[in-house]
C-alpha cells in the first residue's frame, strides 16, 4: 500500500517494551469459520488502541479473548507478563449493548463491579457516585436504565468499568448503539476522560472516523481469517477544541488512507 | 445433551424414564405402578377390545365435533374482535375470563343442560377450546401491518376481498397457533368431561379400570391418550412451521 | 417430538408477560367494563326468563341464591375447605417448580432429563391422573393438594426453565467479566432477570391450581365448593348451583387479575428499554 501521508513507524514516545497487553499467536475458529489466525499484537501502556476492520474480521472476538470471556484455540495473552486465564481485576469491559441490569438503578449498576467484589455498600456507592459525576450523569443516580437515552446508558457502562479501577479498559463498539449526535459528544468526552484517567484503552470499532478521531494507535484487521494487516499511529493534536480535529488535514488524510485500504474487503 | 459427540434429542430422555418406570414397576414397591412392559402389553390387548374401539369412536367424534364448532365460532369471533373496537370492548373481558377460568366447574352445568351423554362432551370440548382460538385470532388480526391493509384498500379491494384475501391470510399463523392450543385444551376438555360424566367413552373405561384395580389397563389408556394429545400438537406444529415460513418474511 | 417449548398451558392465555394480550381487561375504561357486565347479566336474565332450559335460572335468581348461600354460611365454610388445599398446593408447586425449572435451565443434563417430562405433562390431559391420586391417598387433603400440584407444576417448571435458559447472555458475560462467581451470577443476574417470566408462570400455575382443586372436589372428594355444587345439583336447586359455580369462576378471575396487577406494578419498569 502506498502510504505517503503516514508511515508505519514505531511509536516514538513509548519504549517498545512498555506493552501492558501482549497478544501472541492467537487463533480462533468457530465451526468451520476461521475468526483469527496467528494474531500478534502489543498494546502500549496508557494509550488508546483501536481494533478496526470490516465485519467478520474477528475484532470483537480478539477483544473478548483479551477480556478472558472467550478462550482462544491457540496462543497466549499476557497482562503485565501474567497470562490471561479468564476475566481479571486489571481489566474492565464496556459492552456494545450496555449490559445494564434493568432492575437496578444507575447507582447500583455502576457499583455492581464492586458489589461482586464484596466491597462495603457505603464505600462502593461513594466510588460509584464519583464516576457517575465524571461521566456527566450526576443527578441520575436513582434512575433506571429504561429512563435513560442510549448515550446515557453507555455512560453508565463506562462509569461501571471505571469504578473497578482496572488498568485496562476494553470497549466493544461502545457507541454503535448510540445515536449520531450523542456519539460525537461521547467521543469528545472520552478524549477528555483519557487525559484524566491514566489507563490503557482497547477500543473495537468499525467506524474509521471514530478510530482516527480518538486513537493513539489503530490496528487494522483484515477479514477471513482475521489477521493484523497494518498498524497506524495518527499524529493528531487532540488538545484544544475537539471540533477542530474533524477539519484537521491530517485527520482527513488518515481516514481516506484507511478507507482506501479497507475498500477491497467491502463487497 | 451430547454423549460422545452425538447430540441426543431431548425427547429421547423419555425412554430413560420408561426404563425407570419398568424397574420401579418390577420392584412392585408402588402398587399402582405395574412394569412398563405390562402396560405396553395391556395397551396392545386393549386396542383390540370392542369396548375400547367403541369408546374411541365416541370420544373422537365428540372431540372432532366440538373442535370444529369451536374453530367455526372462534375464528370469526376473533376476527370480529380484532376489527371492531366495540365488540372487543364488550367481549374482550369475558373471553379473557373464560380463557383462564376453571372451566371444569362448568361441566356440571353442561351435564344438567345437555344430559349425561355425548352432547355434554361436545359442549365441554367447545367450551375448553374456543377462548384461546378467539384470543389468538384477535391478536393475529391486530398484528396485521396497517400498510398491508392500506395497500389492499388503495387497490380497491372490496370488504369480502379484504377479509378473504388479506386478513384471514395475514393472521393465519396466529390463528393456527390458537387452534393448536385449542386442540390441546380440547383434549383436556374431552377427558375432563368424560371423567365427570363417567358413563361415556374413555371416562367410562377409566372408571371401570380404576374401580376394578386394573392398573396396567389404566396406564395403557393414559398413555394412548397422552400420545394422542402429543400427536395432535405435533401435527399442527408441522402445519404451523409451513405457514410461519412465509409469515416470517412478512414483517 | 416437540422440542421447542410452547408455554401456553392448561389455563391462562399468556405465558410470557408481554405477548398475546397486553390488552388485559384492566386497560379498559371502567364504564365499558360495567356495560359489558350489565350486558352479560341482561342476556343471562333474558335466557333464564324464556327459559332456555328448565335447569337455567335467571341472573336475578342466581344472585339471590348467592346471597342466600353467603348468609347461611355454607359458601364461606365451603371456600374455607377449598382454599386450603389450593393454597398449600400452589405454594408447594411454586417452590418445587421454580427449583426444578431453575435446575433445568442451569444444567444441560437436568434439561435433557426433566424438561421433556413436563412438556408431556403440560400438553397431555393430566386430569386423568386425578382418580389415581384418590387410590393412593384416599379422599383427604393430601389427594386434593396433589391434584392441584399435578396441574400447577408443569406450567411453573416450564416457565421458570425457559426464563432461566433464555437469560440475557450479555448480562451474564458482564457479570463474569466483573469477576462474578457462579453463585453471584445466579443470584444477582439470572434470577432477577428471569423473575418476570417466572412470576407469569406462577400466575398460570395459580389458574391451573383452581382447575385442579375444582376437579378434585368434583371427581373424588365431595367437600368444599365441589360438594356445594354436587349437593345443589342433586336437589335441583339450580340457582344455588349456578351461584356457586359463578362464584368460583369469579374468585379465580379476581385472583388472576390481582396477580396480573402485581406483575405490572412490580415488573413493569424493567420491561421497557430492553
């Protein structure tokens, strides 16, 4: 591929070895569909890495393998050098369909991760309130999920993931069930949140614009079988007015570049 | 459930239960439970007797007449309730009440109204089966997409054509589901009716067998009845699957 | 054979709360309901006046007979003896049924082994067993309780099983990803998520229980309501007989309406936005 505007260069800021999540030789087959074949990837600490690709490229499968929700057929995932055997406290998942308990209030939903860890009620609710405020839902603590819009529900999902204080946040197409306007606002908030919380984000999306807009690194996956096709590090200045990014030349070029590369997979 | 990689259909576990039954029966610990093999043998014997054959004819005839009446009355009533709001408002409450009420309490009334004979059984089948048919038909008519109705009207469909060519067909999956549930309830109606009347068809046989302690025959009759009920449900389900094939595409 | 389970059972139209009739008669304006009742009474009255049969009393006669039965205490005492086995049977079926259903929903082996039995019991005329029950347990309370349970248990088991089996998978993996234990996922996710359908099953179980107790009293043990019905039939006091039958149907209807009301009040908020 003739990449002129950007090169597949190694990240200059982070040392090559400072990867918090290491994926080695992951293979996964469903029946006779090969979802992932020999995926090797490093996810640098404190960065937001997107897994981007057309449907069927196994990006969600890879994320769930990292989360420990799905077992790989072959290969290993390590977090800080420790192999993943199942879900762990250092990872938190944000679900595509929010996965909120409809019978529980926002407060209990956000505190649920801590409730499962048997933390005292007062303590977990205090933490939950803090993160509810941080995602911009202060005042909605006692509402039920059905009383919230899609965007607000996903904010609850995000607050729940933040409140367990995991180092790695795994987000599975978190905005795909959120309407366009709310999605844009949410993306801006996510950029702001990232600067406050020093966490590693792994973000699955099928939206090129979304990936380029928020990511430090973009891992492009090719479908059938899913493999890493390239890694892109858009250098976009995200300080200042977030709306400016959408008009940034580098942003637009990167989006176009990725589209040209992915086009062949779209029927 | 899978064993050694083979998927064993769920209903196959009934075979396991039959084996358990056989073993329990052989131990003779439960006096009302003869071994399953005895029951099967009794069933073979039973179907050859004249009393069983005539009871079956009586029962089937009452069941069939009751069901036909229930369908002939239930479907139009359901369509009426689905189309006319006033009818729905006035009748909906009663249909709902009767669909979940203990209708067996009404059988004594049927007995004094229709006598201790076949008419009572027919009435019981009718009474048990009709309400669910009405409810499902009504739901089916309600669920017809408005654009389909508007299409028919915009192409100038007359009222009879609207009902005969659109409404009946569009609601058919629900109507069939209602008829299937109605059949299951009808079987219960025929059994409950005959048990209470106790001198007609299977009811009389049950009465004889249990009074004279002929347990193998009692169970044989029960199994025949259960098999019949399951078979009816299965047959209608087959038809339903065919209809749902196009119904699934109508959304 | 029918491996896909349809839940509509012996008694009661809908198994899953939101399906067939979200109509519910309680959505309708009171006035229409009153008109509907009045119309029913009027038709009954006219049919009794014609009369359609010597054994068909008018509505007013039946109403008078009803108050007569209330006043002489025969109806209240009959209900006292009818409701005992009903309540005991339904409560036992509820615990047993929810337990069995939960096990079937959680364990594949349990599902394979137990569910087919209840599918058969659900669609077969189990009333045929009631005479058999008398055989073993005589004509006492136990027999009546068993009759209630035979009818109520299948619908409760199958509803619970289906609810647990179809629990929201995304919530389950959420619970797992936040390190919930198996027990936590059952108590904090599966049972709350399944509770609306389980409750609907319990409501249908109550409806079936009414059928069971009435059948038991008519078929085997001449006590309670069944006795009142049989007694007045034998004396040709048709108005009293009709009044008793109408009263048990009314009682079962009122109970079901109340349960449906509870269902809507308790489980409604979470039904939305699914």
